[in-house]
């Protein structure tokens, strides 16, 4: 059987197939042959199979070129370029060299050179939530003509957040920006109470934790303070009682000393009387 070449092209993808070249008949592919003409029906069916094969090959080439784009660095950079160029604040975004662009932005504002530093693609971490996004990508760049003091401003960080991160959608087979990602997540789980609670914890959980920790520390501190104050009061009472006992002991000691002096004086007088009595007897 004679073979003939067929090509189906889309963008940079070309599919070549060697297909049988049927004998030329008077029946077109779209026109069915008359009933009873078995040879014509066989030729028509073969023709239809060849046409369907070519059509399927064309669809495969088209689908392979566009729909099955991998979530890799190259596709991320291409999507990032389209994202930057499509932002409302972008007035001009022209590539002047490999990884170097002439960039004019009215939001920041900025007019100068943008230099691509790197691109990172990582599997998405969904915190246990099943989403349509399989990867997330971050593009690092610098504005070489931006004054250094402006790089630390809050406006710059807010502006940068919308221009660095993209998310890869498995169903759409493309990179989407943060707003589309948030909208998709909200549409998918926005009505779920569990997602609402999770979203609240993701947004405010750190503050709830810090406030709870501060309350716990405050309550514990107050409890320890009250306990320490109680111990100090008990210690003060003990010290007062000890002081009273010391005063009582000192008073008793003075009384004992006074009695001892009186006893000594009486003993002295007794001794003098005895001496006098002895002298009287000796006479």
C-alpha cells in the first residue's frame, strides 16, 4: 500500500504520521456511499478511520503543548512575566536582556531596571485541606534603580507581596496569582464552618495564642503574688510574736535581776547581823 505523509502543527509542536494513502474514489469523506456498494463502504470506513486518527493526533498535539504544561521554573517565569505585565499599575514591562526588564510601575511608583534573581517551585502545603493547587512558586527580583532607603518601607513590602508568589492550578494547568488563589479557596471552602474556623485560626490564631498566654501569665503571676503576700504576712506575725516574746523575756530577766539584787542585799544584811551576834557573844 502506498504511504503518504501527514503533519499536524500547533505552536512549536509538530506531529508527523505516515498514513495509508487510499485509492482515489468518487465519494468524499463527508458523503456516505450508496447502500449495497460494499467496496465503497469499506473505502469510506477506512477513510473515516484515517481522518479520525489525524484529528486525534492534532488534538493530542494541541493538548500536549498547552494543557500539560509542567509546574516548573520556566513555566513559572513565563506566567510571572504575564502577571507583572497584566497588573493595573504596570505601565511598561519590556524584556531588554535575559532576566533583565525595563519596568515602569505607577503603584510604587518606579521607573527603571528590574533584574530577575531566581525562581523557586515547591509542592504546596495545604495544612490538610484538599485544594486544586499542587505547587506554589516564588520569583525573586530586584529593582536596581530603587533607592536603598525605600526598600525597607511598608509600602514596598505590600507592593512586593502581590508580585512574587504564584500558585499552580491542577485543573487549569496554569499558574495563577494570589487573588485568584484566594478566590478559589474561598469558593471551594468558604461555606464550610470548619474552613471558616481554620481561616480564622490561620489569620488570628497567633494573636489568640499570645493573648491566651498573656492571660495565663497574668493569672499565674497574681496567684504567686497573693501567695507571697500571704507568706509575708505570716512571717510578719511570727516576727511580731517573737519580738513580744523577746520583750517578755527581757522584762522577766530584769525582774530576775531585781530579785537577785534584793536577795544579795538581804544576804548581806544577814551576814552583818551574824557578825554582830558573834561579837556580842564573844564579850
